[in-house]
C-alpha cells in the first residue's frame, strides 16, 4: 500500500463530517470508502481529486498521500 493513510487520516479527522458523509460526496458507499482507506482497494484518480478538493489537500500533501498509487480507468 503506497497510500500514506496517516496523512490522509489527519485531513479526515479535521473535516467536520463523518466518513459516511464523505463517501457519499465521493459517490461511493461507506464500505468501498473504508476498503480504500485500509488499502484493500485503490482510489480512482477522480475520487482522489474530489477528496483533495473536499478536504482542501494541497499538491504537496496530495503527492505524499497518493504518489503514483491511483487506479486509472482508461
């Protein structure tokens, strides 16, 4: 798992909504969101970008969290 979940969790903890609310805003269910947070599945590029916008994650932190570990649906 290349995702730096610790950094991502810091942003999630500071956000005033539940993980279920965040999952809904990403257009996925809570189970999928949880699996992605736990590294069982990868975030898509679109999900990562939406999450970064929602949590106001800057480019440097975005690269630290995801690096090259995103699933691309070409």
